C-alpha cells in the first residue's frame, strides 16, 4: 500500500518522477519464469512425451495394421474371386459336356426308338402278309370249292347227267380240266 501512496503522491506532485513501463519485465521474474518453464518442460518431456509417443506409435501401428489387413483381405478376396471364376468356368464346361452328352443320348434314344418301330412295323407287316396269305389260301380254297360245285352243277345241266356221285364228278372235272389244258396247249 505504501507504493500506492507513493504513486499518488508522485502524481499529485506534478509528475516529477518517471513512471515505470508496463511492458518492461523485471529480470528476477524473467529468470524465475524461465526456470519454471524449463522445469515444467523437462517434467512433461520425461513423463508425458513417452506416453504421447507410445499412443501415437500404437495409433500408427493400428492404422498401418488396418491398412495391411485391408490389403490382405483384398488379396484374399481377389484370390477367392479368381477361384470362383475358375469354378464357374469349370461348371460351364461341365454343363456343356452334360448338354453334349444329353444330345448324344437323345439321338441314340431316337435312333433306338426308330429301329424298334421299324422292327415292330416289319413284324406287323410280316404278320399281316402271313394273315393275307392264309386268307388268300382260304379264299382260293373256298372259291375253288364253289367253282367246282358250280361247274359240276352246270356240267350236270349241260351233260344232262346227275353228277352227284363223287367218283363220277371227279372224273368229269378231271376230263374237263384236261380238255382245257389241251385247248390252251394248241
């Protein structure tokens, strides 16, 4: 407080004494401030700086490790993609081979069915021809018998003799056929 009174007294006396500068720093305070600064700086450098460096190194390793893991994951994904493409190509080749085999099987089945149809048609044709030949033989025998009966009946009317006797009929028919053969031979 004395300084304050002294300052007021100096001001009241008309400013005979000069005022100290506000910007000037006393030397003793500057030295104490610098010593305190270096002490705090040294303590922080010894205690806080290693922890900060350790944290920064860990973050750097984490980031670099993350990048490395990302690159490894990307390389693995690329490898899986290549394997997938190879498997897809193999599956396409296999599908093509299966299609080709299926077409060959289809062609073989169609050819086999055609051959079976030909054999069945040949069997049906053979059976039909045999049936036709049997029917023809039966029709020929029936017609021959009917023609013979008609011929005997007509011959009996022409000759005026009853040709109901089998031996006589046979002899007459044979004579008639022989006559026809002789007329044809001439």
